[in-house]
C-alpha cells in the first residue's frame, strides 16, 4: 500500500474531482504553472497516485488537513 504524507494529501485535495483519472488530468494540466520545487513535489505525488490501483485510490481519505 502506498502511503501519502499530509502535504501530498493536501495537494491532491485541491485537484480531486472524484476519479483517479480526473485527478491525474487536473494535476498534469497544472504542472506547467508550478514553480520548480512545487512542480517536483507534485510530479512525485502524481507518480504515487499513478502507481495505485483504483481500489487503493478509492480508499484514500483525500481532504484538506484543516477539514479534519
């Protein structure tokens, strides 16, 4: 099972629109507009998401940390 950090979960909460595919598309669209450090972080996070199965993704508690 792939584990996400709080920071990764927060990033994903910004771009999640329901499906794994939509999240991947949304992050990929945003990548060119991110600065270097953030782009690297987002790309690494995206690689983790892409490696997940649909079932693993569906089970992720993706929400912004301040909503906990």
